[in-house]
C-alpha cells in the first residue's frame, strides 16, 4: 500500500478547507483506517505496539478508537531501530532522510519517499495560496537548504513564482543584502532567524525590504517577534506550526484568530492525562499524519503544548482551530557587539552520534556544549562540533565540548536545550 497519489491528494486540498464536520470526520476515518492497516501489516514497530494493547486494525470504527494505541514520543522514536520504523513495502535505499532540528535536544532521523515530500509541500502551498500567494510572486525562503535559485526546471514555466533560497546560517548582514537585491514579495523563514534579521534592519535603518506576505515557521511567533517583524518588513507576519517529523500541522490566516489545523490530512489530538480536552482546554499535541506510509507516525507527540480554540475562524475555513501554541523554545543567544544567534539546533541535527545535548552560554563569548554520546560516537565528533560552532559564531567565540552522563542533563522534558547568558526577547521593547 502506498501513500496517496499526488493528483488526488492535490485535488482534495482545496475542498478540504471547507468540509462540513461530518464529511471531514468521514474523510479522516477512511484515511486513518487505510494507514493503520498498512502500519500493522508492514511496520514491525507498530505491529508490536498494536499487539501490546490487543488492538487490531479491524477494531477502528470511529476516530476515537485510535486512543487505545499508545503515544510515541520523540525520545521513544529515537530509541527504535530504523528498520522497525520503515515499511517493508518500500525500498529503504530510495528514501530521503531528514533530521529533526533537535530543538528538544533529541535529534531524530525521518525517512520519506520523494512522493511524500511532494505531498508535504502541497500542504504548505495550500496555506500560502490561501493567504494570497500569486503565480507572479518573487518568493525567498530562508531555510536549512543551501543558497540558490530553487526548482529551476519549474521556473522555465513563466507563469510560476520565482523562488530563491538563502541558507539561514549566512551572516545576517549578507542575508539582508540579498533581500535588498532580490526584493521578494514573499518571505518565508524561521521566526527567530527572521527576528534577528529584523532587529539588525531596524538598527541599521534599512527600510527597503517590504514583502507583501511574510510567513514564519518552526518556532513560536511571539508577540515580541510579531511587532519586530511587522515594523522591519512592513508586513504582519503569519505563523505556521510545523516540525521536521510532521510537516505543517496548523497555520494562521490573515485574521490571525488562531491556527487552522490541517485536519483533513492529519489527526491532531490535544490531550491532558491521555484524554482529549474540550474547546478552550490546553494539552499535549499528538499527531498522526495520514499521508505518510514509508515511515508512518501514529499518535506521535513532538512535545508541544496547544490550546483548542473556542470558536471557528470567521474566514470561512471549517478546519478545526488551535488558539495558542506554547513551549516551543527559540534558543536565541546574545553575542558580543549586540549580535544574536539562533542556529544551534540545526547544527546539532547533523550529529546522529549524539543522543542528547545542552548548550550553556557561560560568558558573552563562551559556550559549553554538553553532550550525551550515543552509538558510533568518537572524539572526532566533539572536535567537529567545536569547529562548526566556531565557524558559525565567529572566531573570537570559545566553544568547549564535554561528554556527560544522561543524568547530568536532568529530566528531558523539563531541561532547556540552550541556556543563554541572559534571556533574549527580541522585539519585546518595541
Ligand atoms: Zn481563518
């Protein structure tokens, strides 16, 4: 059994925005049934997990029946061998791997087919088109991918948005120059990274980057970031809630009354003590993407906390809403000369040899990286981390890497991954 085909998936997206409650539930149940059957048949981790609670796919009659399946956390996912998570029905050498940005200090590898990558991007495009993306837009993304013009083959077609990417580890000054040169009408990047750029633009009196649409992903778009970005870019930012494992989970529309959940292609539960919370309730987010078959994630908890909205959005989209998202760390640190840095989790995601880490800033120009070695760890890994950190942070910054026991870092969910010298709240003073 394969992931949905791109054509039927794309066709479902537009109508998915406005399905009535019953139709939405029915679509989700059909998609979930198919996924659960596949996972039980082809993925040994899920077969074992379902068997451990006596669950058989045939017992899934309504969406709430899903709740007998235990939740899988990011920490748990990291411990399971790759072969047990990947479907026997796919050839694993054809899969694309991406690693979580490790913002919780626990990097995880995710595998997907090229097709599933497209489905995931289609969901992102739905959000952007709904929020006003046009075919003649000049789009700049600031992401983990290398700098350059993207999808060149795609751009041979004249009626398509022009698309560039800027590597987010470029110096902020260089990113600003590139933005001034490209004059994008759409900018999409990480909230904390864009906030650092916005802060620098305001301080330098740079006022000529004015996208029509400004969207942020990954980390929380705080009230301070919103003010900062709006002032620097002359555009009210839109927040997307996504992560490497799950793709886009929810997104803001221009009314900014909360986040529309992509509930036609994801089952999103908000739980407290294992039970779903009602409107206005706050709890742990647990997600089942319904289009991923190569490495299914069923009842996966990325470690986020959200509040269920009290009422639907006035824009007319019928997808359920989250009113608030909490607890996603931004991990911004101050540097000498009034600079800031926000790229630690991305750097650490390149080291699968590390089980967990914590970065402590001991002075404005000094950091200690505490790592818990995992499989295949060697001293070379520590040297590499120190070297890459120094490259990104600047020559004069001292970086020390030390191996510690897991118990030294404290309980996973409670201990911070990055501890700055002092808290940074960019934009809070505006
Ligand atoms: Zn809306």
